[in-house]
C-alpha cells in the first residue's frame, strides 16, 4: 500500500507529526507560501476582475521540486497548513502548483495524536471562500502598498512605504501625540487624613470626600488651605461602616491579541517576539524520551472557546491539586462576539505538563511564555476570587472622609494567576490594604493631614500592549498581523519605541499628514474596520471578493490620480550627527541615499566627503572582545554587523549579534531574519557546527524562515 503524503508549513511540525504517526505517512514542509505576487511588478490585472498573477517564490524552488516528487509517489495528499485564512490559501496554492487531483484538506488546532487522527478522519475539500478572503486581503494590500509607496518616494523621500493597516496604526500614534502636545493640565488638590483607632495603633489613610452630601472638589491651594483651617482641632468619628462581599472572575483564556498584550506587560516581550516563541511551542519541542511535542494550541485565534475534553482535564487537575472549592459547579465557556469559533483559545495541549516539570527542555523565553499560557488557562477555568470589602465614612468638622480596605476571603483563580494592568495607578477597591476593626461612633486619632497638589494628565502614549488593544477594539487589521504591523512602522522609522512607549518621528507626522489629506478614506479608522468586516463577509461566502475589490479600487484610483498632481513635495532637512568631517572640520549630516542613510559633509557641494552611518548595537564584539558591534550598510544597502575596531578586527555577520548565549558552546547568538522579520537565533561562534557549515557571510545571503507572506520591498503592505 502506498504511503499518504502530509504537507505542513514548517519542518518543526514534521518532526512532531513523525513522533506519533506511523510509517504509512510521508511528511514534508512547504516552508509557508510557495507562490505569491511578483516582486517586480503590480501582479494584479485591475482590468480583468483583479485577477492575481501568482509566481513561484524563487526561495521555494527546491522545496517545490521535493514536494512534486513526494506527491508523485503516493495515492493521497493531505494539505495540513494552519487552520486560518492564510493556511487555507497556502493549501490552495499547493494544490494548484503541484496540480493535485487527489488532495484533501485537514486542519488541527493542536499538534497531538488525537487531534491529527481526528483531522485525518474528517478530511474535506479546500474552503474556497476562505481562500478568496485571503486573496482579497492580499490584493488590497498590494494595490495600496504598490500604488502609494512610489508616490511617497517622489513626494517625500525614497524607501518609504504605506499600507492599508500600517498607515492607520501610525495615524493612531500621531493623533495621540498631538493630543498630548495640545493638552492643557488643570490643577486640583486632595486632602488625606492619616488616622488610627485610639485603642491600638493601626495607621490608615482616608480621603476627604464630601460635605453636606456634595462631593468636594478642591481647585487650588487657597481652597485647600481654607479646608485645612476648618479641620483644625476637629474630632474624627466613625459615622458609618459598609461591608460587602465582592467576586472577581478570572480572565478568559488567551486569544492572539490578549496573549501579545499580557506578554508585553508581564514578560516585556514585543508582539513579534511573542508570536515567534508561541509558534515554536505550537509546532513542537523535544521533551526527552517523549520526542517532539506540540505544547500549545494554534496561536492565531480570536476565539475563547475551549474544547470539552480540555475543560474536563483542567477540572480534574484543579480538583486534585487545589480542592473541589477551586472549581465552579459547571465548566466555563466564554464566547466573543464575532469570533471564529471553529478555533479554540490558546491553551496548553495538556495541563498535566506543568511548566516546572518541562522547564529543562525549554529555552528561558519558551518557558516563560508557556508558563504564562498555562497559568492563564488554568485560572480561566477556576472559581472566582472572593473579597470582603469595607468602606468607612468618617465625619470631621461637618465633612466626610472615606477609607476603603479589603481582605481576601477566598483566593480562587488568584492562587494561580492574576491579569496584568496597563495602568498600575488604577487600584480597585478590592485591592486596597485592609483597614483596622472599627465600630460606628468610634473616635479616631489624627496623626497628620496631607494636602497634595495634582494636575490632570494627558492620555498616555501607546505601549505595545495598549496599541494592540486599541487596534483590536477599533477593528483595524487582525490580531495575527499586529506583530508585523508594529515591526514595520518601527523599521520604516515612522515611530520610535522609547521606554516602552511609542513616539512618532518627524517622518511619521509628515507621511501621515500627506496621506490623511489626499487619501482620507484609506486613513479613516472606520473605513479600515469596515474593510475588515467585508473580508469576514467574503469568508462567510456572503460577498463576492471581486465586488469588494472593485468597490474599493474605484474611489482609491480617483484619489491616487488627484494626489499625483496635488500632493506637495516635502523636503526633509538632514540631521546633524555627532561626528565632524575629517577633511574640512564641518559637521557630518545624516543624509538619505539610494540604499539608506549615510554621513555626508555639511559643506557639500564644496566638500564631498561621505562615510557609512554606523549604529551601536550594545554588544561587545564576539571575536576580539574589545570592540563594540555596530550596524553598517553595504554598498548595495544591505544591513550587516561588524566590529568598530575594523580593520584591526575583521568580525562581520549578517545576523544581528545579541547578548544571548548559545546553550551548546556559550558563544553569542545572532538574530536570523527573513525579509526583515525575526525567524530565530543562530550561534555566532566561528567554531560552532553552524558557522563551519555556513561559511563566511556573502553579499546577498538571506536567512531561511517559515514566512507565510512574502511582499516585495517595493510593496511593504501589511495586514
């Protein structure tokens, strides 16, 4: 009997599947997409129903040949790309490129034997509606990116990009910055009394709250001093005590966006880093004798649904380890409006795999993210936490001070996990420290009165977590794209991340203002969200994808024609560097050339001195140990890294050196990138097996990676 062929997206999955599937299955990887739109031209026939002109991806030539050979030797081919729009499109492209007539589509939310066997038993045809939704998204992004980017090159500067989603994300950051710049702070004051029962010292603070039933507002120091004078010599007496029991429910299990937000808050991981690590956990980790095991379910999902089997497992685990009280009477199932419930939430494939028990098999990044996912899922299925909350009103000179305190009555889910906060200043009543025991009518001793000046604050700048949350709330893009969006807007120097907050650059403001003025629909948040909704409608089979494109392209083409004539040319003045010209002594300026930034003398054209622009990487040279690693550009504009002691030290690498250590030899690890995106880490030690097989870094070399989309550098369209 001939074997069946299963085609997955990445080599890591093949290892995990081979761990539990029999010898009747050959398993190969497509390395993501094998076809895409061409890099050198638009690749969309706008006159013929926007038909995409797909071409084979050159980097996948050998992969395609291998897959054709494997498919020719079997009776059945199973296309097992990821269970989402992009995965469905990959399966369709494979079917078309390999000319498969016997292909069957299988999907599994987790890479476990049970899930894969069930998928094989329920193989089906490719969902063409899902494919068309992906094609519509791809063509939309190509049209916007390919048409707008060259316009920006001509009107602003070279090597800029625009995207249907990325440009709106930049606008959010620019709009927030303008709110902050325009903000006028308003003064206000507060008065706190530090009190204690007379019988036993137990200091607590109560805030001045009201007088004659009206809330007190203190606008300036004069008003504060008047109140303080009125409180001189006042008696502080407990007027009323209100006790209540409050429950706090656990957060639902992670979806893509909430995982990115929480990893940012608690682990300080960027969205891109989070998704890269989650991909590794999903595809499989070597767990000693157990072989390669997929540790979490699929990480691109907007559903909080949990499989019944997983709920039964976690309920049994919690009961055994914490007791019956920690599990609610009925299993929890949280639904999200508009979510694709064919998918599950992000959860461990088995809660029995405690993070501490498998820690030795994981990198530190993998362990920390797996632990976060494990804790969140466990907590999501546990009982609520219960607090005893006490609110005490204290009278003094006809005014009321109020104090609130709480104690935990039952930990519930908080025994395992509590969700992080974007604003640590916001403290709920049930998070206040406990108050001393008091009774109504009791007299309290005043230790001090503290007046404090405050000013209203502008809205905070976005962090990665709050930007992701805002994008999701406004329906801009999809959670699976947020990591790429955040990466792109930084790479294009539209925004900068300083102290975990996004600041727009001058370039970001200029490009945003030009696009808002000439392409108001593209830059409109509601319009962008509506496009996403229409893509969902295409996916549901209720809207023709060509109709969506036609409705979009007509107005867009008109705006584009007008912008070609009316968009003004913007000149961006070069910035001064901290270096001086070695020939004439004038300042060296950071200029923009065909292949990126370089240093040029401020005395140009009289002095034509130029020099490469180097940027520190904050890593010591892994070869000499004395110099510092700096980022440089080759003559063709390609970024590479070298020692600043060159030519004394000849260290050079295409991989960006980091301070991470290789677990095998202790050498430094370098970031491997594919088309600008982080795909993993490789050892930079010249004696390592990797470096020996790799040889020297030659111009034009690129890292391999499992990239689903492969937009060209002239496109940079994100979504």
